[in-house]
């Protein structure tokens, strides 16, 4: 079915096609070229990270964090159950056992109160995913991790340009990962980045991204040849991906202003309808600034969601649900997950619904979505 108003359209900068064409004509298509480094420089400035490394996906960046942990078989990593599969799978594929944490009922982020009881003698890391770009309660998470001597990794796939108590998301953990999938605020189609805030990880992360070789040091003239020195894989993004992404990162403030206006219009227009129908709109704590990545409705019952989806579909509007709790997935159950382990995640996952939100969404199309939503009675 073709929808009059889709859920997402990738951000398209005015000079995006020209940027890709220039990259094609440059004769340099492989990764870690000037366009890659241009993206990394902007990411370092925006996030205040010590080092940014562009990757071919956020999944790749998460896998790099797993390798950087230097874990042993049987080691564990605490991850939210309400998140994308890569947040857990990137660690599981490298031998760590994911331990699933429940989420908060307000922000839908990992509940910092549930984390401490999950920390055991084999826990190596804790992953904080900032849902919708609204920051996790990082003071509590960092405090719990510090007491136990474990690493905090931010899954910042939703959160680039967001802040927590004035600090950029991606700068709070020892490491953080970014996504530039086509659904994100800025995109390279598929793509990601690893942000490093601890200098101890930088050199090895470069090696891991370059198939386990010291190739980056060779190109800087630090060694006279490069060779295989560690575990790694091909986690590089191509210069074509970097060129398209760079065109957006150079205009990130304009993109963010457009998305923020769309988010605010939804929030203002739907307050009365939500109150009358028992629907909860996104919760943003006063000390958090979010990047307007998504806008969701938390419906009062699981049965209301498919009815609203069908109602919007009938008017040519695509609205979608979100994550299935990982602990209840077939793989999650193989790892020991069971019903009742994360009751908040189990509840909200059946009630959350995301509305269309993309950078070039017109006021008229958004008004159509708002009108259609307000016609619905729960």
C-alpha cells in the first residue's frame, strides 16, 4: 500500500546529490577519507567526544564496544529490554550474555532503580539507550556503575544533539554509539559512529575498525608498514556514505530547527485530545533537551493501538508501533528471559504508537495527521 503520508522520509539536504557526485568523481570511494574525517570532526564538536569514528552502522559501533571490553566467556552486559535488537545482539555475538533491565514508565528509558540488583560479579558493562533522544537518568546510572567498577556505554542512536543537564548525549559514558539509518535525524542510509570519551580506548578502536590492523597508524606515518595486530572487522563507512552524511551534518542546526517545530506542533495540538481519551504524550524531564527524533502516543490499552493504526491507515497515514521486549523474543527466551521479568516494558510495548515525523514534513501534512488522530475516540 502507498501511503499519502508515510511514517518517515530520509532527510535530503539541498546539496546532498552534489556532495555524492563530487565524492564519486574524486576517485576516493573507500572509507576513512576526507569526507569521513569531516563527519568525525563535526561529531566531535557537537558531542564533545574525545574521538569519533564513523562506521557502516550503529550495530557495527556497538560491536566495536563489545570488542573493546575484552570480555571473557560468561561475562555479562546489562541492556534495556525495550530497545532495538542490536543493543543486545552486538554483545551476544561476541560472547557476552545480555541481562535485561526494565524501563521507566515515564520516559521509557532503562530504569536506573532496577539496574543495581542486576549487577553481578561477571557484569562488564551497562548500556543506556536514550529513547526518543530523551536522556536516561544518567546520574543514577553512572553512580551505580562507578560503585561496581563497570563501563557505561550510551546507545545514542536516537539522541544526537540532545543533552542531559546541559551535557551532550554521547559524552556521558566511556563510549557511545550513533545511528545514521534513514529513519534518523541525519542519515547516510545505513551508517553509524563510535564516540570515545576515554582516551584508553582510542588506539585499539582504530585497529578494530580497520580489520584488526594498524593501518591508521601507517597512514599517519607512525609505522613503516601495517599488519594484523588484534581482533577486528571491516566497520568502515564508505566515502559515498560520508559525503551524503557530511552535507547534513554541515546543516544540522537547520535540520534540528525544522524537526523541533514539528515536534512542538504535535505536542501542542494533541494535549486536549490526549487528556480526553486517556492517552499519554511524551514525557521530557526539565533537565533534558531532546533532539525531536520521534513523537509517540501511549494509548490507554493494547486494544486501542491497532484500532488507531487502522483508522489512520484508512486516511492514507502510516503510524507504527515500536520495540517488542527483547527478553520475550525467541532469542531473549533462549538467554533466560521470561514473562514478568520486565513488566513495564511488557506493558508499554503493547500501547506505544509513533506518528509520522520527518525533516521535510509540511505543515499541511502534519495538520492532516493531527486532524485524523483527533477524530479517533479511544
